[in-house]
C-alpha cells in the first residue's frame, strides 16, 4: 500500500482526556437546523455525515445551556425535554469513532442583525460595537447561577453521550466580553483587573470539572487577536491562555480572531484574504501553552495545507468550519487519493449569509447540505434513461449536466464559450475571485467522469437542440445586466456605456493606468461589482460609484460588506448614495450627470474617461419559446429562470437533474 500523503493529519491524538483518531476537527457552525429548540433529524444527519466523512472531533453549534437561553433555533440542553434527541445525536457521531462536543456560548451584548438587542447581557452596560445595543450588566448572583446552570447542562450532555464541551470565549461573545478590558469595566470579583476578568471562565471550568466525569473534555475557544484597540491583542491573548491553562483542566485551546465589531469578518476570512492567515500567529501563541493541544482555524481549505501546518508543528489540530460544510467527506476523499473529487470551500460566506437570515446552512458549492446521505454521495440511477440537452455551461447547467449523466441519462451540454463556468469564470478572474474556480472545476471533473457530451464554443440553435431528439431540455442560458432605465436607448445601441461584464473583459488584462475618472452605476450590490471597482481604481485616477440606495454592498452578508468597505477605503473611490446616472450626461465632453433620486438635482462629475453600469440582470430566454413551439419539454434553470447567486444556481441545477 502506498504511504499516505497526510501522515500528520491522519495521526491519532492521545493526550490527556483527548482521544482522537486523527487531527481533523469540524469547528462549531450554527446550522439553523434545530426545530423548536430540539434536535432535528437534519441536525443529526449533518453531523453524522461529517463524522462518516472523516472528522475526528466535532463541535456542535452553541446549545442553550443556561435557563435564560430560549431561542427556538438552538437545541435546549438545560432541561430533560430532549434527552432522547441529544442522545441520538451523540450516538450518531460517536458510532463513527468521532468525539462530539457541545458548544457552550452566549452572545452577550453581540447582535449582527438590524435593530437593537432586546435581551443582551454583558459584564458592563456598554454598547455592542456593531448594533450599538446597550446590554444589561449581569449581577453577581446571576453570574453564579448561570455558571451552575452551564455545569448542570454539561452534566446532562455527558449523560447523553457527549464527550465534552467547548467553551466559546472568542468571537466577541459573552465570555470574551468578560475577558476584555474594552468591554468589562466592572469593579467587583468579575472585573477590575486581569485576574478578575478571568474569574468567570475559571469558575466555569472549575464547575464543569466538579460535576462532570474524569474523562469529560473541556476545550476553550479563546481570542488570539480581536483587532479591537484596548481589546485583546496577541500579547494579552497569550497571558490569558497561559493563566487559564494552568494545571490540567483544559484539554485544548482553539485561537480565534476578530471581535463583534468592525473585525467581525476576521471570524470567517473570505476569499480576499491570503490562505491560512492566522496559522503563524497561532504557532506563536502555542508557545505560551506548550502542554496543551492547540487547534488552528481559519481559511484552511486544502488537505495539503492542513498537513503542512501539522508537519511544521504549528498546531496540534486543524479545525475546519466552512470547508466541511462544502464537503463532509473532505478527509475521506483526501485519504484515498481522490482530492480532485473534493468540493472545495470557496470562502464566499454564503453559509453565514443564510444563517443570519434565519435559514438553514446553504453553500455555493454543495447543494446537498444536511441531506441524509450527504457524505461521498453518488447520484442513484434513474428509472429510465433519457436524452437530455443542457444549453449553457455556467454553474447551473454544469451541475444539472453532471448529476443527470451520473444518474445514467444521455446528456449533451452546449456551451457558447469554449471554456466552462459561465459568468462565475469571469468573476474568478476578478480580485479575490480565484477560489470560485473550484465550483466549476469540480463540476467539470464530474461531467467528465459521468460521461457528459460537451459541445464547447457552440451557440446552440434550435436545430442543434432538435437534432439531439431530447426527452428534456434544460435551458441554462444565464442573464445579462439590464440597461439602466434612466439612460437613452440610443446610447445602448451605440455601445457608449458598457455593462460591468463588458468592462471586466476589456480591462482585466490592462495594466497601464490612465488619467480621468471612471463612473459606475451600482444597482447590483453583490460581490463581483466591488471586485470590479477595485480593478477600476487600479486603472483610473478616481472612481465614482453612484447608487440609488443609501449605501453600497447592501445585498451581501454583513461580513462580506465589512471586507468590501475595508478594501475600498484606501482606494480613490467615492460613493454617491441616492444617485443614478442621468441622460443629461455629456459623454462627448467627459461629463457624467448624476441625479439625486429624490430631488432630481444634478451633480456633475467632470473629466470622465469611462461610464459603466452594474444593474439587475435580465434572463436570456431567446431559445425558450422556439423550443417550446417544437413541443419539447423545456425547463429553465439558474439565472435564466431568475437571476440570483451561485448557491441558487447549483441548487437548481442539482434539483432539476434529480427530478428528471
Ligand atoms: C455559517 C457559520 C456559522 C458559524 N457559527 C459558529 C458558532 O456558532 N460558534 C462558533 O464558535 N463559531 C462559529 N463559526 C466560526 C467557525 O467555527 C470558524 O471559526 C470560522 O468559520 C473559520 O473557519 P473556516 O475558515 O474553516 O470556516 C461560524 C462560521 C460560519 C461560516
């Protein structure tokens, strides 16, 4: 047998109470899969699949473990109501030789939704840095009661078969708020100096040790650097870790990043960040606690990266959050040399966007999150083999094509472009977009393995489709930015004002800066537009972004928006809210007129070298009616059904192929 390429990743860890079959941990992820505060089947399936797929340790999402925690999307562990569910959950994971830890957490004053937090609690009545919610400062009696309740719940988890708990004391949540002098201004036994700020966590760990068994695992997620002035930087983080890990009460430490403020996006660095951005800092912090296993987390997506981190002794365990949402069998595939069959996380943060909108986890590159047979899934054969034509080689068409072919259908895919991937391929060429290629790269591999017949560089005509005598046609012909309603149609015909995609194709390879201002109408508010604005800022002296809304980046998750603002801030980019492009613009004189959407008042931008637009997309349905006239069964999928994002496109492609 060939030696494994991942000897360090696959090596067991037996240290103290930790007994793990390998070094891969599934980091805690809020799934929004619990139902009415109970364990749901999809929650069990989600975790069992990650255990089946190879993880050696899984940390659940935060459970309600103190009596004030009553949210319906969090599983309640502070009473016996769902002991059966908790037991089923633990058994499903532990039967795959994977340890299950419940996460013990409270958001405290933190809130990242709109509005103020009606139930925020904190060490001190100071505003949350994002929502400005002012919490209620906890009284000493309440703190003591809460610690007892947490311990009581942990004992219950242990009885139900959980191997332990992870205390989430990073991310700017309640325990972090107690640790940080920025948020803890108490002057009693729980605040006032370094030691007293640690008291809550010390008490909690002691209470857990007092009531739980000798083998019960207690892990700590601790701040490594929260990026908050007067908060917890690496030096203070090392002191905290050292102090809390004295003796042998703590079984591992996972350092996390960012806080609940402008560094919220550090929690889950997106595709604009360098890879594994926190590993070196983790390695430094690890020196402060040499006797405790340290877990590293954050934008580690590739098994070779994980192996390298462990081989270089930078951490003892590698935790993956989003990459195991995307592919539960990440480790199993790597261990068996099937790396190219891994669906890689593209770090887009769609998953975070869905849970904060109170929907179950969803993923751009995994249309089956939470399915019962998710890990290493292969499509089941169809009852009857059909001839299927897919028109369009974007991510919706490709997903439909490979799944249909893998089910045994005879599939032909027409792609107007010689390269597959559609507009996602273009986005992948923009700053920070590179990892998006993993979506269509995987689909291409699967299309090849499942025998899709590819007609590349062919603008499919009705005759092309008809000649295949299809039983079903899947139209995945995409969409294009619509012409701005405020501009004359004649400008469109003359090609005077290009859309954002045309701009990208024209400018992406250009390196030379040019004088003048680029003006872009932003009625899109999604990621690709801002990546293109970065390109414009690199090439032009100034970029003016006009949007009819009150701000930009309104349709991306908050964490993505924070990154967009941070990247645009140092660039010569001016945002003009409440404005749209006006027909009063004098293109020949280099003057763009921006009209206030409420008053109509014009603001002139002079010395304009380029005007472009990024607007809501219009479906391309040119083939639909002519194909239907022939009596063919035609279904639209992806943007040509309704323009949306990548997650919707892959999900629709998958679902349509399954229903064939
Ligand atoms: C959708 C989503 C939900 C998360 N929920 C939690 C959570 O409930 N508790 C927690 O400690 N961390 C949570 N995290 C943070 C992850 O545990 C992890 O630290 C982070 O995603 C970085 O790791 P990754 O790059 O491997 O995804 C969440 C992250 C995401 C993307």
